[in-house]
C-alpha cells in the first residue's frame, strides 16, 4: 500500500483533499482539535526525518558559502517575493497572504533529501542546508510572522473595509431605531483600521505580535513540530542501528519516507474536513488567484536558485543549494498553520494556500530532476 501511494502520491493527495471537502459538504465536517498538531508531528514529520544522516552534520562546514547563500535565499528573498506576489493577487485576503509568508519562511524538509538523492546532489551539503535552515526557522519564523501581521499592505484592503462600513451606514440609516449606531460606524470608518485585526477578530493585530498571536506562541509549536519529531527520529535511528545493524537500517529507512506520505494523506483529509473549509465553496474564484500566485512564487525562487547553480556552483553541491532553496517544508508549514488555526479558526484560509502548494511543488520537482539529470 505504501509503495502504491508513493508511486501515485499526486493522485492520492487530490483524492484526500476531495474526500475531505466532500465530508464538509455532505456531512458538515468536524471541529478543530489540538490533537491534529500531534497527529501531524507523529505521522508526517517524524517519519520523514528518520532517514537523515545525522553523522555527517559536522562535515557540512566545508561548504559554508553555499549554506550562507541558502539562508539568504530562504529568509530574505523568498519572504519578500511571497509578500510582493500575495500583495498583487490577495490584497483583500490578509489571512491568505499570511499563509504565503509562512510557506516562504519554512524551507527544506524531507522532500529536499528525497529529490536531492534522485538528482545525485551532495547529500552531506543537503542535510546541512536542511538542518541549518530548520534551526534558523525556530528563531526567525515567529518574528517573521509577527512582522508580517504588522506590515501587510492595508491599502486596497482598507478601502474595501471602508466601503463595507459605508454600506453598513446606509443600511442602518433606514432604521430610525438604530440611528445611534451610525455615528459610531462613521467615526470608526474615519479612523485607520487594521484589516489583520478584523480578519482574525483581534487575535493578530498590526502591532508586532498582537495579543493573541505572539512570537512565543508561534515559537512553541515550531519547537514542538521540529525538535520533538527530530529528537524522536534521532533516537529511532540510533536504536535500530544498535540492535539491528546499519544494513538493516539502510534497507528499512525508505519505509519511513513512504509512511510519511501515508501520514500526509491522513492529515490532509483531516484538514480539508474542518468545518471552516466550507468557505472554499463560497469563494471558489479565489482558487485560481492562489494557484497563479503560487506559480509565480515557485517560478521566481527556482529561477534565482537555478541561475546560481548554473553560473557559480555547477556541481553536486550546487544541486543541494538548488533543492534547499527551492523547496518549501509544506508539512511543517501545515503543522504551523494548524497551530495558528487552533488559536483562531478564522485563520483557516492559511491552510488552503499551503495545501494548494503541493499541486505545484511535487509535479515541478519531477521536472527539475529530469532537468538536472541531463
């Protein structure tokens, strides 16, 4: 079963998403629970980390320049591109823009090692890039997300809110008994409004951090989602090698990656079955905008990484740089999105943005492998 899923992963991702949405449409779906975070860490992230070669981490310092470039691409270029593109296509949807930025801020993951291996990239450099970026993510992502909630462009969205308030005023004016509310709305309309705060019902404000979503609240789930499964993966690897031998582990470690794919499908079904996803059926026109924006985001990040690979590092280390800078850790992004939705279910559109990225990242990775093999 795991082999069938691995060989037809894209098909099963589509089926899992459709099944989840059908559950919402037919049976009403189900509410969110914090156990989904634990489910994501155990069945998606943990199995993908077990095959990592922890013993080669110390050797990656030989390629510190490449690793530094990957940090610049992942934590400066990618977030700026995501901020710019989402500002064009999703200016009226701050929650979805936040989803883009979360995706951009989380590079690497198990997929990097998988595709790097297929394209014969240097695996020591690959592992080093993945771990370095994940460690930096723990520190940078919480503040990046808080900064994003503060810096999201409020231009057009603010105008939209003002128009909605004006419509409310006109409607209220028809009812003499509610005339006292007109002055309130008019006064509120004239003041600067934080769209992020409206969308998230005060959980995330335009001030750094906000009352509900703070850097610490973001850091805690990242630490849990990264270090808990990473530690568990390290212990699992050591136990298997100690009691079963290195050959046994080398033979069985592919099973962990395959099981991670199965876990991905389970979590995707659960996520798409959330009651909040009913809004997808009401805003189907947004799907095309999101998909085009994601295409541009991946296209730009790949172009820059591929240029650096061809121009300056046309070797196996350069391939590691390309994969480590192009691929996003979608699984981890989903885990973080889950934690944010748990704090406020109105942030559920974040999940839609991140889930749709699978439809671009996985097929494009097949094509990139073929390109690099040439």
